[in-house]
């Protein structure tokens, strides 16, 4: 939820960067992921700093915004049950093949109900404090 909220919060302030051909993404999977892409130059560095700063210290969301994002997330969980059989089966089998915990759709929905903005921010800080920094850069860096 933190990655979704950070991307949502940055969408308006970095709109012009998107128009100029830059792109960014914040994801959560095996930790937090931050990707920055675009043309080289000092603006790329400024974009990277802006996105990293927003991930380190997420801004307060407007009233009701986190609830709206949480509702979209819960709807996606509910819709996953009705995904095509291949995707559902692959997700199930991938969970069986690895040691990562796998939760049912009901458990995911119950867990999503318990997430608050404060708990998402605190979890992000905990993940960052216990994570290693890995960087892959390519192109004219």
C-alpha cells in the first residue's frame, strides 16, 4: 500500500517529468523497488532524488485518499479470484514452490482491512532499515 500511495502522491507533482519522457515506479515485492528511467542529464538525477525523498518520507495524504486507494487494492484482490485459470494456478503453484508465505484471497482481504496509512509508513521504514541497497544502472550514467 505504501508503494501505491507514494506513486499516487507523486503523480501530480511529477506530471511534467512524464510528459518530458521520464518515468518512475515504486513497487513492493521482495522489499521496496524504485525504478527511474528516461533520458540522461541533470533532470534525471533531480527526478531520482524527488522520488527517493518521497519514498523515505512519504507526504501526508489528503483526507480519504488512503481509504480510496485501499478500496481499489481490496477490489483487485477480490477480482483476482476470477482471473483466468492459468494465472490463478501459476500464482498458487509459485507459492508452493518457494518459501515465501502464501495467503488466500480471504486472508489477503482481511489483512488489507487492517492496514492504515500509519502502519504502511511504519512498515516501509522497517523494510528500509533492514534492507540492503542494490543499484543497477545502465546507459549513459
